[in-house]
């Protein structure tokens, strides 16, 4: 399996509902580092998985509405605990859509899967991986 991975980051604020979250129930901030890995069993005729520049632009586009936001105030997330795990799938779904729309320099159906990893710190991260289709 071949992979191309791009990285960016966001600074957000949010809070969680539920005793499980202890002190994180209060409003708190986080700087998340996001890695998006696009995977294919084969390289295309240009010898690439995807265009790295286009992939990085797609990631920036997905993250822009989240950056410097309190996620508790984002209407799309109303009533949802915006956990790291939840956000990995949210970002994955938007990047997969970009791939299916052939916006990454390769026909999206030629990609096998996409993994989005969010690092909360140097010791904790979560990821979501699924097919692009």
C-alpha cells in the first residue's frame, strides 16, 4: 500500500457533556495536529498516490471553519460531544468527498482508503480510517 500524508493544525475551544469527561466538561482549549493519509495499492500514471499540494489545500479547506472557533457554538455540532474521535470522522468525510469529486489530482475511485489522525498532545491521538468510496 502506498500513502501520501499531509498535515495541518487547528486551535479550538469546546466542552463536553457527561461525567466521563471530568474537568473537560468545562470549556477548554486545544491545539490539534491533523494528519490525513491517502492510500492506494497502485501509483497512478504519474507515479503518485495523489497531488500533495491539492491534498494539503483540501485539508486546509476542511479545517478553516473550525480554526479559532468554540465548537460548542458551531450549529453543525449542536448537541454533539466534539471529541477527538468524532472530529477524525468529520474531517475524513469531508476529505473523502473531495477525493470522490476528483479534486486531489487523481480519480477518487482509484484511492483505497483515507486515514485521519488527530494528535491532542505528544502522548495522545485518535484516528479514523475507512474507504474513500
